[in-house]
C-alpha cells in the first residue's frame, strides 16, 4: 500500500513508520518538525517537511491510506498556545480530510481519551474534540472512509523526553537524567491508562488495513489504570530518586481508562501491561 503519515517524525509516527516500512509498504511522512524529532528517520521512507495545512502540495501522488497523527499533543502547552493548537489540531485536520476526500484516501484520525472529559477544560481537549466532530461530519456528508482512534497515555522507546511536549514518563526520565526529583502534579491519586507504543502501532495498523468500520471511535488503551504516585514509586525502585509534589494544574483529569472493548473483540487486538517492566528496563 502507498501510505502517508502526518506527524511522521513524532513519537507514534516514527514507530508506526518503522513497522510499515518493514512490512513492505510505500510510506511518505509529512511533518513540520515543530514537535517531531529530525533524527526520527526511517530508511526507506520518503520525508516531506511542511505543515499539514499545505498537504495539497502532495497532489502529485495517490495514497491508499493516511494516518493523521500530526498535532500539538499536550494539555499544558495548549494554554499558552491556543491559536497554534487550533491551527494544528483543528484546521490541520480539516485540510487533511479535504485533501483525502479529493484523493479518495482512507484516513485514520488520531483522537484522544480527553474526549471522555469536559472538552472545555483546555484548548487541547476542545480542539481534539472538534477534530473528531469534523471527521464525523465528513463521514456522514461525503461518505468518506474515516476511522477515529483514541489514544491513552502512550509510552515506550522514542518517547519525548525534553521540552514541553514530554508526557509524564518522559518528564520523569529527563528529571532522573538531570539528577532532579521527579515531580508529581497534585496529589498523585489521579489515574492513567498507560499503553505501550508497540501495542498502539499494532492497533492502528489493524484499523488501517482491515475493512472494519466503527460508528464512533476505536479505543486503544490497556484497560488498566495506575495511580501516578504508584508509577512514581516504580521510578524510585529503579533509580532511587526523590519525589517532589507540585501544585495541581488546569486540565489535569482525575482518571483515564479504556472501558470499551470493541478493539479487542473486533480487531483481535491484545494490548499488554508492560509499564513496570519498561520502567525497570530503563
């Protein structure tokens, strides 16, 4: 298959492209490197650097499938960058879907588990919600082949460690590296469903390749949630580091957990809980 991955230099995109290329697909990446890593390059993939709003520049080629992963994907930075978050997460999605409609290309849209919470708690949650709604409109109005997939807390090799776009595991890895205490936001009682990157890649490849439709969205999480303070104790066990509690932050959800089993039942997807083993392997 000829496949386009937007956000191909990002954490998930990089790992997805590695798998797709290894399976013999013709893969192109589109990324503006605003959050992606320029070192995340896979031999055999064609790299185009630019914004997804300019995706029409790829009109010289036809693609069977597009994985739309490009986004500004963290809650806290979105408070300081609401306009840029809107452009990347909402306008960018509109541009991708319109391009795909004209090219008759199937789209897999990377949604977020934030959908299950109040979308007005952060610009990120709001614009990801809007991205899903745009997808559903295109599906209904234009009968377009679009599948929505919601990620939970993804971790694993290649995760972001430096900068504002790091998630909690990446932040703690950086703090341990820099010989600083790992920081827990709020009480640490909040729970998260952590999903290993290889399971995410396996899930979205199944969604892209199989001709199985979902009326809402595919949920990709392990179905197991850990309190943040318990995950921090795994870091203490591994690195003998200190823990520092800091004030709670806006948009900090109390819990995330996959409870919909459609991906397991219909896709034969089998995620594994690898969190402690991964942390102890660092």
